[in-house]
C-alpha cells in the first residue's frame, strides 16, 4: 500500500515537472529541432550513406545556375538562327551621297517615270535600280548592303566593274559603275564590307561618278527604296506583289491585240468586197 502511494506521488511529481518544462519558451523549439534531426538521420541511413551524390576528390564543382557555353545535357550546343539582316544602303556614309537615278516604277506618275529613264545609244531604258553619287561629285566607297557570297566580280566594258552578291532566299544584290573592286568571286562578305569605289561607266554617262545598285529576287528587280531598313524577307514579298501587279497588264495586251486583229479582219473582208471580187473573177473568166 505504501509502495503504491509512493509510485502515485512520483507520477504526479513527474507530470508537474513536464508541465513546468513545457511552460518554458525554449522547450518546444528544441523538441522540434531534435525531431527534425532524427528525420534527417533516418533518411540518410535509408539511403545507405550513398557517397555517389558527393563529388569525388579533385572534381571541380560548378554553380548550376551558370553553365556558360556548356550544355547541361552533355550534347553539342546548337547555335540559334540569327534574325534576318536589315537591308542597308550600299555606301559607307549615307550622309555623303545623294540619289541621281531612281527605280522605274510601272505604277509611278509620268514625271517619276521620266526621271527613272537612262539615256544610252539614242534610246531611253527603264532604270532597274538606284544610282548614288557623292554630294561633292567625288568618288566614295561602295559597301555590301547584306552579307553573302560574291558570285561575280569582273570588269564590264559597258557597266564598269561589277559585283554581284548572292544572299539567302534567292536574293541577289548588284553593284555597277565601280572604278575598282576589292573582292573576288567566291569570297564571303559581311554587311558593310567595302566592295570597291564609285566610278564612271559608258551606260549612264549622265550620272557621272556614281554607284548603281540593284536588288533582285529570283531575277525580279525590286525598288531598293522600298526595302532599305527592312528585313531581307521583305524583298521576296515585294517582288511577289510586284509580279501580281504587272501580270494583269501583260495579260490584257494579247487580248487587245486579238480584238484589234479581229477588227482588222472585219474591215478587210466585207460583203461588198466579196461581191466585187466575184464580179472580177466572172469578168476574167469571160475574157479567158
């Protein structure tokens, strides 16, 4: 009986001690920390203390937030396709040049079309590009309007030195009336690279010292002023629209010619003329 009372008093005393401890502010946080440490220890034990996750000695550890040029998947890096270039004027300094020849626009006004004619050998020819001259009449450097590959670099007896550069999507730029060239066929040039210097040619003597510039898509000449400061993709779109605008006019001409031919046939052959021919034949038969 005494032992039971003693155990009961000890139990009550322990409960009082626990309650007094719990009342202290630092006890619960300490309990939580001990529990967390126990959980982490259990996880480590369950993984068997795998050391493969730890780097070996002598292995450099790189911050995963910065991989630089390395591919985290161990594959060769693939360069992202650069955005299309913007078409630039074919001169080193745009402020030093002026336009002395304009592109011939079939939809332009009569005055604009007259300004875009080139007089050569007693004949006027439509200008398929633009002509640039120095404001002081001096020679100047001609530069690549776009990056590409030189497909022609030679001297022409009529046009002077000429350079042609092939670009993406079937676009080709032409540079005429150069007094000298600094590139060779097959060379790769970057936008803004010097191709040569402006000079004179026999085809457009009225322009004096100048550079003739053309830009074409699949052989179709496009107005350079429409594509300057525009992506190279715009050349294709403008060329397609230009062909659509010119196609109806070309298709109407044969129809007009056919109608004119039919009118001429009707005028040449009339009932009266048939009667006259029949009478002549009868007279010749009688005479024969």
